[in-house]
């Protein structure tokens, strides 16, 4: 299969020109995509739970472990190099998020750990009776930590529902929840089960006007679209590099004035400037090196496939931010094709219900993560059937507890198919064929 011509988008993609996305060249960057077992190629449709990594990530991590393996702040060669590497990783992530400064970047083990850490500090700002808004689209990582904080501080929690038919939020419903006591909101940027991309900028504007602090979970959005924290107008945003082609790392962005002034639980010996005051203990330097590698890969994609999107980069942004944004837009445009093929194929199978946006006119409002159910279907058996053909999908609640509870499907959950920009249309066709065969027989 060679280049794939893209059609015209809609929404923020209106007027984007047709480009060729050379899927073979993309796939060649990822060693894991070439693996086969007993002659059966591995088909990775499990990407919402974690993506494969390009060679740049592997090279960066190996190089870190070979040449830069020391703690920071010393006088000799390896420690000096390690200190510089960590600084470079913060600079790279500042460009990834389009942050104002590398001091706004905090690395951590993963999104969940960073979020629990932030509950300790943010909780000190709130009083009994203060209100928090959480959405029904959260992954549990952006749900339980805040509910525990609310219980500890005596806060009132309000849940923003989504429309169970359109799988989108109604901003009027958000307006109805906001009061003069609203102090905090935890918002999902793209659902890891439904795939919906939420209007975070509009939501943050409303919450900011009410004086609330906003914390954005961009874990599922970041692999599929450009992130611009300055444009979003949020206070915190977090993603996990292992979802966007990097290693197992969480990376948080926060407004510098908050990161510098919030109380922190830190060692006396550790520095009190951001990010040192947040990055407790010794961090994974090889993980941070891998993040640089993932960003270098994205820069390559942007330069190779993103020319037509460069003019959409944030005004005045660095070359690296422009490359990353161009890459994300090129990837998103290709992924719309994957979404269309997947949704169209699954919908044609008797009894399948897709839990997410299926309107082909609104594909720009979703990432290509497509979850489905069928009455009486044993989702684990379905996933096992696909695994027997070396096709990887997830089943169950996928940690999206608020979502499955809202839909009343916590027990059975759903089958989640999560292609990303390195998947081919042929892989999607194979998945659809296997699902159809299984459901006709069971
Ligand atoms: C939307 C979303 N938020 C949060 C998380 C938790 O991320 P981590 O595994 O980095 O803690 C995930 C993981 O799947 C997720 O999909």
C-alpha cells in the first residue's frame, strides 16, 4: 500500500488541501510494526492504551543509558550531560504544549501519579462548600483523585453529563452547573472510550470567567491533535508520552505562577523553583530522553507530510512547535479516513452499536478510538477471537468508569478499537471482517 490521498475536512479542517500520507514510510519508523508471530503480522489497534515507539525513541533512550547515566548536578562529564539532557527534555515538552517556559513542565511517572500529586497541593486552596465540576466523560485518572480531594476538603462535586445520543457535551448544561462557588473543574479533552473531542477552549473560558481553576486530561487527545495550552486558556494540562509514541512518562503543564506558589510536598534538600519542587526524587532520565525522541519523530512527520498545515501553527511559535502541529494535523486528517472506514464497516454489522460519534460529517470532533457493544456479546471472547488472529483490541470499562456508569454498561463494558496514524486502511478492513465473522457465528 503506498500513499493515501486525503479528502477535504470540515470544522477547523475546512479547506485543507488533499495531501499524500505515505503510510509505508510512517510504518518503517516503528520497529514493532514489522513483527509477526507464526507468519501473522501484529495488528496494533490497542493504541488508546499505549502506542508503539519509533526508532528515534529507542535510540534516545539507549544513548541516555549508555552515555548519560548519572544523577544531576555534579561536576563530571556524565552528570553534566544528564543535567543538560533533562533541561532539553523540558524545553522539548514546552514546545510540544506550546508553553511559555520550560519551568511550566513537570515530568512524572504517569498521568495518574501526577494528578494525585496535584490534588495534595490544589486541595489547600479549597474550603468546605466550594464546588468542583467533573465530567461524565472522564477516565478514572481524572475522576477519583479529584473526588477524594473533594471529600477531604468538604467540596461539592457536580457532574457534567454528555448527550447519550450525540456523545457530546451541551455547553448550556455546563453554564447551568457554574455558580459563584465553582472553584475547580477537571475536564477530559478526548474520551478514551467514546473518542469525542471536547470543546475545551470554550469550557475553560466559561470556567475562568467564574474564577475556577481548570485541569485538563489530554492523555487521549495528545496522540491525535496539536496541543496549545496558551490558546486553550486552561490552568493545568497533562498527557502521557506512552500514548503519543514515546516511553512511559507523564508530563504535566501548569501556569508558572501556580507552579511557583502552590504548597508542595517536597524534600527540604530539593530545590524550591519549578519544576524542581514538583519532580520529587530522581526522575526517569531515559524516559525524558525518549520524550525528546518522540518529539523528533513528530518533527519528522511534520516536515515530511505537514507542509500544507504549517500556516496554522500558533503565531510566533518555535520551529519545533510548528513542526509538531503540522505533524498532528496531517496525522489527524489521515485518521479521519481510518475513522470513516471503521465506523462504516462496524455499522454495517447486524446488532453492533457504536458508543460514540458516528455522524461522518462530525469526524473532526472525534479521535479514531471507536468502541462498540452488541446485546449479549461477551466482549472478552470477542477480543480473544481477534487476538487469535494477532489483532489487538481492548475490552471492558477501560478505566472510563464515569462513562460506563453513565451508559449503564459497567459490567460488560465495550470492545474498543483504537487505530492511530500508523495503522493502514487494510488493517481496519481486516478488523471489520473478523468482527463480522465472529458476530455472525456467535
Ligand atoms: C483519558 C485518560 N486519562 C488518564 C489516563 C491515565 O494515564 P496514566 O496511565 O499515564 O496514568 C489514561 C490512560 O489510559 C487515559 O486514557
